[in-house]
C-alpha cells in the first residue's frame, strides 16, 4: 500500500503490545490506544510525567485526535494520538557507538524519571528510540505503566539491547553493533558472556549485569520466581538503585579504540586538493539549488562534510551513510556542535544494505523500503569505483538500485586513471573492461534523464545530476 | 492492569538476579542517602552557625 494512502494501514512494528499499536493514514503516523492501555496512558498524562519528559526533549510530543474523524471502528480502541512526525526511522544496527550509548543513557534516565512519578518503563527496547535533530528521543508513548512490581520488567531487555552490544563494541570489536541486525531482540547474554571472555570481569557492572545475569538465566531457566509482596517504597528504592547502577555501568563503557583514532579525513587526505574540493562543493550546491530536495541521502558520505554542504545549500534534511564506524562516530560527535542539526549519521554497508527483518520480515524495514520517493536526492560521491571494482557490481545493477532509492541522483564518475581507482587495482587483474565514462553514461541514461554534467576541474572526475525517467 | 505490564517476558533468571542486586544496591543507595542527609544537616548547622557569627560581628 502506498505511504500516502487514505486507507488505515496497520504498521507491523508494534504488534506485540496489547495496549495499542501504530498505524498510517494519509501519509501520517498515528498511535491507537486501546481500552487496556487507558489507565496507564491517563496516569502518564495526569501524573506530570508526560510534561516533564516532553519539556526535557526526552519523549516525542503528541496530540490527541478523534477516533471518529479517523474512521476507526475498533471496539478495543480508547483514543488515537498523532505523535510529531519523524522523517526517517533508523535502527540500532545502523547507529554508531556513541549513538547507541546515548540511546541507552536516555532510556535509563527516563526509567528514573518514571520511578519518581510512580511509573516504570514496561520495556527497554532500543527500537523505542529515534534520533531527531542529533539527539535520541523516546518514541513509544505506550511504554509507560504504573509501578506495580518489585522488579523491572525491562531489565533483561535493557541488558540485551544496550549493555551487551556496547560492551562487545567497546571491548571486542565495534562491528558487533551491525550484527544486531541478526539479533533484533538484542544479543543473548550467554553469547555476550562467551564473546567477552575475561574482558567482562574488568568492569564490575558488566560482571554483574552480563556474566552473573547470564548465569542466573541459565540456572533458573525453568524455575518460577517466588512471588514477592509488592511494597511501593521498597520497589522504588531497589529500582532506582538498579537504574543508577546501570547508568554508571553504561557511562564507564569506553569508546572502542577503532573509532577514537579518527583524524580529520578531508584535511589530512592527500587525494583532495583544496581547490578541487571546493569546486565539487560549488557543483553540488548548484544541483541542490535546482532540485530543492526535501531530503538527501548521502551514501558513502564519510564524516558528513558534503551532507553539511547540501544542508547549507537548502536541503531540508540529510541522512549520511557510511561503512566506516569511525567516520559515522565523528559525524555524530560533530553534529552535537552544529547549528543545523537536520542530519542523521548512520552506518551502512551498501554491498549488503539493511533488509526487511523481524517477524514475517515486516517488523523492521529495509533501506529501500524507507526511501521517501518524491523530491529526494541520492548522492553517491566517490562511491561508484568502490561498488564497481571492489564489489564487482555492474553499472546496470547500481543504476537500478539507486533509482529505487530516489528520484534524483547526484553521482561522481571516477575514471580508471584516477589515483584512487589505481589503488583498488593494485593487487588484482583489471577485468573491468566495461568501466568507462562512455559505458557509464550509456547505462545510466537508459533510465535517467541528464540534468547536468560537470567536470571537476583539477581532477579527472565528472559530476552528474540525473533525474529518473517516468 | 496486571497482564499489560507483563506483555514482555522478564525471564525467571533476570528477575531473580535483579531482585538480589536490587536489594543489595538498594541498601547501598539508602545508606548513602542517610549519610548524605546526616552530613547535610551538620553542614547546614555549620553554615547557620557561621552565618550567626558573621552577623554578630557585623
């Protein structure tokens, strides 16, 4: 069903919670609150929790809307709300280390504020967090429940979704974060314990929340925990203490060494002389001025240098993808200092992009499924030679995939006699007889119209602005 | 209300370990809070005394 369909479309990312679900109507996202979620929702609104969280920018604001107006005839329905709309939904396996850590700290901070209001987070899924204007924001308005248990329901999930990947990324390898794609309910703690080995024992928090936790899971797998009488004050104290300890543990997980060695790529790189770099920027600004896109996907955008140029040129928002964790982290940290924050840095291996996954392959969307189709620009600068020569991807296949992602394409052709291509061919036989500018134009212009073609003076490279044929 | 909080399986082992940890950490938390409260009272008294002395001098 198209995104802007007038019909109500149930979105399968929220089917687990009986308190309500999200749906799309007329291109807008809504959340239905069921009768069963009424008490908790009303408590959140009346206790002052909602106001505090929204005021501090921790929770997505919403407006209540009329069920009748939306034509909802569901007997379970109590209310419908329209949350502030999010441009692009990203997933934890696409975040940098710093992003995952900030999302973890937000979740735990919210849990602490909830406890002050006599409520709890009933889950601790990393998918409840989105990045808006460079900051993590909690998006699940139905995650709040009255405090009515001695223990925290979300504890296991918090450890699996946040603590485990952060610990593995920090102490073993940062690439563990992308492996969350295969573990959408977070890393199992026994696996984490084994992968961390003795490294887990160096930090008491990790030893407690991962090693002892995994052992306890194994030992008491089929045992029913003895029911405890609920005591509000005691529950509050033990859960605040637990949250404090989790927060302390997360804060102590240091950034992986692999990403802290990131230098200033563009300033230090010898292949970029400043004047041709500037010329490329001028060409891109001109293209953006002509298209006036709502969003730009800067694929292989490194630390976001050109994403910032497109934002300055008038693009409303940009998503900058890169394969290098250090670049994505650098981009995210830089974003904290930027004025224009409509940029989202994400990790992406374009040779194997995010796919539709989760239950029925519908819970989490793949990359192409999240493409905003109209007036969007895909930008592929200094990327094509990596795809063609490193990954043996034919021009036609590249063209077809880019055409799925957006209406416009800004692409840079890097010829074989460019230093960067020579480097790629240094140890392998040149089997790429098709790799030429003539062939590139022939293949791409079969599906795209040429809007502009500009040589980047001082280099052998050529820039193109292409528009998909109807 | 009961089953809506419980839509997520907290896991037996996860409950048991956190009840133990929550107890220990909770005691530590309360102890720190009490010490801080006691110290805070002394500090406040000291300040008041100091303030009184200053006022007296003036």
